[in-house]
C-alpha cells in the first residue's frame, strides 16, 4: 500500500469514528430531553419544565411561613372547594412561581387545578382581565404533595407589579386534611364551593378568612431586585394588631422605605423584602403537635431563610417568647447561644445578619422583674456587637422614655406588647438602610 493510499484509509476511519460519536451524542441528548419521567402527581409523564425566557434573577416577592394545621380541617381539608389566597408583592417581575406546602397534612394533598392572576383591586377576590394564568407542576396541571412535603410550581409569564395584590388559587377534589396554614395574616383571603380556580368575577368566593392556606411563597423573575431580605421573627414581625389589608407590618414599611430611597437615587442594594414571622415563635422551643407546630427558629431557619431565592440579608427579631412562654425562668445565655446558631447558619451560606434588640413587655400579666432582667441581659449582649453583623435597636425606638420596661403608649396597639401601625412604622424607620450593604463570605 502506498503512503497516499494509507493516508486516505486513515482519513476514512477517522470520518467513520466522528460520525458514530456524533450519532451517539445526538441520541443521548435527545433521550435526556424527551424520555418519560415520573411526575410529582404520579399520573402521566411530565413535560420538561422550562421557565419563560426573561432577563433577571429569581427573588422572593412574598412569603408566609407554615405554622400548623388549621382547626376544623382535620378530615376533609378543603375538598371540593377553591382556595383563593391574596398576597401583596414587595417587588415586581416578568415571570412568577409559587410554593405550596402540605407540611402539616396527614395524607397526600391532590391539587388538580391552580392559577395565578393580578387582583382587580384591594380587598376583592376578582381578577384583572387578561392576567389569569394556569399553573403547572413539572409540566402537569395536577400535583400530589405528600404529607410533610412542599412543591415549587413551574414558572409562568406574568407581569407582576411591585406593591400589587396577587391572587393564587388552588382546587382539591379529594379529602386531604388537615390544611397547612398561616393564621393571623392581616390579609383577607377567600374560598368558594366547586372549582372556580380561573373565575374572574370572584362572586362565588363567599368565605373570607384571615389566614393563608397551602401557599407559602411567591417568587418573581426580573431585574427590579437582585437579592432577597428575609425578616425572621415572631408576631412582632408577623404584624399582629396592624391594620388588616393595609400591609403595615414593619417589613412592609421597610420595603417601602428601601424602594423610595432607591427611587431617590440613593446608593443602596436593590433587594426585595419578605416576611418569615410566626406569632408565638421561639428561638429554642417548638409548640406541640405531630408534626411539631410553630417550629423553633433554629429548626425552621433552613426552610424559611436559607432555601429562599437569592437571600442576601436576614433580619432576626426573635427571643421575646422564649422569655414570656417559659414556665420557669429562661436562661439568657441559652437564648443568645440559639441566636448565634442562627448567625452561623446564615454565614455558612454567605448571608449577612442584622439582629434586633428585644422590645419591652412591661405591664403584661406574665411580666416579672426576673424576666425583665433576662431581656436586658440579652439586649446588652446584642448591643455589644458580639451576636450579629449589625444591630437595629427596636427596644430603644419604641420603649417609654420614662419607663423603659414598657412600650410607649404612642406605639402601643393596646396589649402592652404589639405595636400599632405607628409603632411598626417607627421600627422600620429605625432600621439603617446602609446595614443592607456589604456581605459575608460563605463558609465552604
């Protein structure tokens, strides 16, 4: 064989190898994108889930932590009824997705129909024409959420405005109690008989409730924000006794302050603010129930903070209930150790932590001088700078200047513990927006 023929033969062999390799690659790639996959609903195979094409990042626009099992729903849940949750956005985006939770369910929750739309106005179950979108989960309209689990929907294209009300509706045809919910929402939501998931008029939604059912998060994709701030706390963060349907919790006020400052040209990070407050929440102790309700801060931190999208800062205001609800005398050093554990968890994910001093509760039936001493001991440690990356002094902002053990009457909603709207606004005004800047290195 001549050298020329040898080169020709070698070239032919290489060409065959390349062709075979290309065929194998294409076959594998096609199989990876189109082969049958088991859906979350356990029904037909799901289609590949693709987010609508859009620029930006996913951030939290709204959230509410799951608290427990709704009384009266132990057996039926919301079978045969539509649940229409109303939520208020902190920022807007071009696409949206939701998280549904069955954390406190005793059986699988079957959702056969879910939708998202913009509300037609305030305090209404009616939707704005042209904004109704059907939601899917891994490509399916039906999803089965196991007891104790949660599920993230596919993204849907929807122009979500900042500071707007959004309707998220689910329908379940089968018994699936109890309902996982967040009580004391300070926001009216609705329910209706039958499948009215994509109803625009809202006329069938005759039941009104001050709680959110199943829904725990709304995320948006866009360029209005590039990070999320999570307000993590108890009823003081949850906004107890604030005006209903007014969005006057202190995280709401903080979000509006930040947006105003950015609009004025101040050099601050473009973040959204979401609420992870739970009434009665403690740093160290869970409430009763199986599974445990109102989970302790150190146990729910991963779910409610670390697993939220693009979290840059967490603001912690927790510890008062560890003092007030302890049948004995709480150990301030254990509470501070629990707070430091939250900080360690955050730092491990590169999240900056701003911590709040504990607000006064003098004149409450459970107030004692010994408990007051515990509060002051914790606050002294927080103010020393040895717990958090930065401190917001809520205690100093709202206490009575003539009796620091008590909440100032100007800010008191009437129960000697929870602020009124003016008090919540004062808390947000005390927050130094510059504390949102900067970061910490993640521990790898």
